[in-house]
């Protein structure tokens, strides 16, 4: 009888109930919230559902030494997490993004590229704010990239500059990507007036297939020569786009933008979520990161809109740019562009801004990768 009792006590010690803390319950509740928002509100479900479930997986209380946790060498979760930790997953996602992206809007209206560049000021603004709050330069750089609203880039850069903060930075970046419509619309309405919102832009010109094929080659050479440290992201982005536009690698393009990116997105979401273990995530630094991430995203959105308003001071009537597309300078593709379209049509149902907004939106993807390369060059 005594042996049975001792066995039951030992069994109890290995259960989650015996090892549970309030911090575990908080993180599990956050994970359930992410899943709920993804399913009920449909806010980036492909991101929030895997991350939310990963949070639950990573915060199941366990007896130390079982070798199953994400931070325990040799465990299954740890092996899958290496794709995040070593920066393998982000370039693969960029390959898929490139294979999905149509750069026609940017090619036909190259002047809109500078809107995407202006929006990257959110990255450097948050970098300075993080430095002011006491973060080390490398940590500040990793936090600042959240302003690009690009989860894979945030993971890639934080894995190089601040691995200890990667979980908080990744969750923060993906959270704000999911909240693009909620955050950006009030800023757009606050920074523009009725006359500006009614600006109608002429339809972009039709881009030839030859231009579409040449663009990824020339675009990669130009950006990689300027920022060689951004090569893993830029190379895969433009390579994926070349697969799409060449016309002779359709199977490869379909694989890159379909099964491959789906698998990698699933793994990156699950493992990033699992990395948010309560003892590593519920810290004062995490709270600061979320505040700085929001500030970075707000700065990026405002800079894009205000830069368009500044440009319009020098443009003639008929050439002016609707500042509602300034929000699309962040690289949340195509969500930011859809917000531009939605807000524009609420003011004028005949005003279609989507194709115009896609130009700074895809420029923002390139811009965030270039910004990551710049930060890595100086801080890596």
C-alpha cells in the first residue's frame, strides 16, 4: 500500500498541476485569446492560431529534465525551433512572399517607392526610443524592426542581434500585423482632411512581362550591393518573384507560394509561440517591447502619410498622391493596402486606391529587409 502511495505522489510531481504557477495560466490565457481573435475576428488567422496554440504548448507546466521543452537541447520542439533561432525560416517565407507578389504597381509608379522608404523611419525612431529606455544598441535594433510590420524580418534580425528577446519581439511583430486595420485607420483619419481623402489618382500604366522579369534581377543587384548583409532576405524575395514572373518555372513558384510557405508559416508560428515560456516572456522587458513596438508601428504609419502630404506640396493638380496610401509604406502585405482601399471607398465609393497602395506596400517589404541589413551591418 505504501508503494502505491509513493507511486501516486511521484506521478503527481510529474503532472502539470503540481508544477503550475500563475504565470503559466496567464500565458495560456493569452494563447487562447490569440486563437479566439484568429478564429472569431479572423485577424491574421494563419499567424495568430499557430502562435496562440504554440503559447499553450510552451506553457504547459512540466517537471524539469523531461527533455521535451523548446529550450531543452535535442527535444523535438527544440529541433523545430532551430529554424527560428538560426534564421532558416524567414528567408524561406520571403521566397514564398516573392512568389506571391506582383510588383507591377511599383514598376509602373516608381515615385511611390519613396513612400515605402519614408515609412521605415518607424524602425529608426523606435531604435532611438529603445536606446533612451536603456536597451543595449543590439537589442534596440532588434526591437525597432517591429515598425516594419514584417514578422519574418523581425525574427531574422532578432535571432542575430538579440536572441533572448526574440520570442517577445516576434509575438509583438505578428500581433501588430494582425491589428493593422485597428491601428492604422484612426491615424489615417486624424492626419488627413476631407479634400485630401478625395484625391483621385490616374490608373497606373500596364507593365510588360519583360519589365516584370527584369525587375527582380536589377532590384536584387541594386539592393544587395547597397546592403550585402540583407542578402538572405532580399535574395530569396527577388528569387521567388523571378520564379513567378519568368513563365518557365511555374511549378517552382506554385510550390514556393503554396505548400512551402504554408509549412514554414505553421512551424514558425508554433515554435515562436512555444518560445514564450512564462519565465522568459513575462518580464518588464517584454512590456517595454510591446510599448515600443506599438510606437514604432505608429511612427511608421504617420511618417508614410505625412511624407505624401509633404510631396503633394510640390506636385501639380492631377499628379497629387492620395495620402491615404501613405499607411501602406509598412510591409504588412496586402493588409495595409486593403486598409487604404477601404478607407478611401468609405469617403468616395468610386475611388479605388488598392493598386496605388500596393506600390508603397511592396516597397515596404523591400525597405524593411534593407533596414534589417543596415542594422545588422552596424550592430551585428
